[in-house]
C-alpha cells in the first residue's frame, strides 16, 4: 500500500498549491507514479498540475444512478464502473489524477458509492504515493476517500483565525478515528523572516506540530496569472525550496 498524504485547511490558505508542490517534489525524487486525488468539490488541482480534466467521480456517480437499469446487457455493474473510472483517470508524466467532483444530489447513492470507494481503494494500491487535495473546512474528514491517511497536513495563513481553524480540523480528525498516522501543521504565505509572536504563541498553545513555513512567493503569483503549472516554477522558487525541506522531513518519518 502506498504512502498517503492528505492536505486540508480553510479556504484560501494555499492547500491546492501545496499539493502541487508536493507532487512536483515527489516526482523529482523518482517516487512515481503518484496518484493525485482532487477531493475538493471546487476542483482546480488539475490547473496547478497543468492537465485537462473531462469528467469526475461525481459525474460518473450521477450518470450511473440515472442509467443503472439500462446498462449494457451481460456486463456487471461493478465491471462497468471500473471501466468508466479508468476512462476518467487522467494519465500524465509521472502522476495520474482522479477528480472526485461535486457532492451527491438527491437519491440513494449507497450501492454506487460502495463500489466506487472499493475500486478507488484498490486503485490506490498501485501507487507508492497518493496526494489528496481536500475541500476547504472539515466536512471531507467524515467521508473517507481512500484507506488510512499516513500524513494529514493542515494549512493556515498567518492569522489567529486560521490557526484556530487548523486546530479544529486536527481535533475532528482525531475524534473521527480516521486512521491518520500523523497530523502536521504548515503556516503558509509568511511575509516576514520570523513567525509573528502572537501566531507563534497560538501554535504552541494549541500544541500544533509545525512541519514548516512557506514564505510569500511572488513567483507563485506570477505563475497563477500566466496560467502556468507548479512544474513551471523556477527551481529557486522560495515556496518550492520550503516544500522540499518539508518533504525531507516526511520521507524521514514514513
């Protein structure tokens, strides 16, 4: 079974960009193929990774629910769904991307969901590393996307509210008994050379395990404006260098 790294945090804290940088770093280390999972209903991990997406698990689920009684004769529903998942899996250089898509609508999805979860779990066994970009907030933690998570990284901006939200996410993950090996905290977009005293005290008070900090990086902003992927960032990117140091720590502790 592969090592699973999940990234969570409140909206706007750069978790999707962090996922892209982690995937770039793992690929550079030869830790491939990597399975990237976009579990955010507002899916945009593909843009950070520079690939096009045509469909998602959510769309497949809706389609199957509508057509479940009209599937091709002689083909078991499980086989049909597995084939369709292979169709929506985006294959790229060194990584594959699976987009979970929008939440469930009206109707009973139990049967379809059970098949999808089972197949996504078995699919994940084929990859040495799985990186999951979760939706903002905490709702995703009550819905298992894959098997146990080895590392949960919770992101925050440099605000007391962001750190407080990160703590709530970490607490919820523990309460739900999700099989998470280790939870870490990352402070993103640090515009100063040192963490502000009030933020540092808050991190210590909440007993958050700080994996590292990511500086405010103009090259990230320029990349986004130009519609470029994380793979097109210059090697000297401050954010990229910071994520490399954090990846070093994770790989030492796996």
